[in-house]
C-alpha cells in the first residue's frame, strides 16, 4: 500500500498532472509524470477495466508496485490502467508499470 504522504488524492492535482505531465503508454497502463521534490502517485481505473472487484484488484496491484518503486524516484505520477490490465498476470502488469515509470523518469 502506498503510504499516505505518497498519495495524490486531490482531483485538481490529478487533472493538472494529466494535462501537464509527460505521457508514457504501454499495452497495460498509461502514465503521466512530472519531476518533483517528492515521490507521489495516483492510480486511475475506469469501469472499462471491469466490474468493481476486478477494478479493485488492478488498483491494489498497481499501488503495490508503486509502493516498491516510488522511493527510488523523484517523480509525481498518475497511472491509468487500461482494459487489458484486468486479465494481465502480476508479472506482466509489474513490467508494464515499471517500464512506464522508467521512461517517464528518463524524460522528465
């Protein structure tokens, strides 16, 4: 789970990051990121991904991945899950999320 101080929860902050952030697309997730002094993240999972239990499972998986990866990066990121993420394995979702973070922090 992401610690409270590493979460982006205000909708206006999420909108601003999506509009101004660098977009990175993988087959399972899209990330929007900006360099920052602190590492913070938000996870967006729409109803297109699946029903509530499916969306929550995808959200928990991505949060767990981010909790492990964010301390090593100085970036604010919004990760948006795409519908194929619902049927993706843990390792595939992890690879896609880390790849999107890696590309985002390289360009930021």
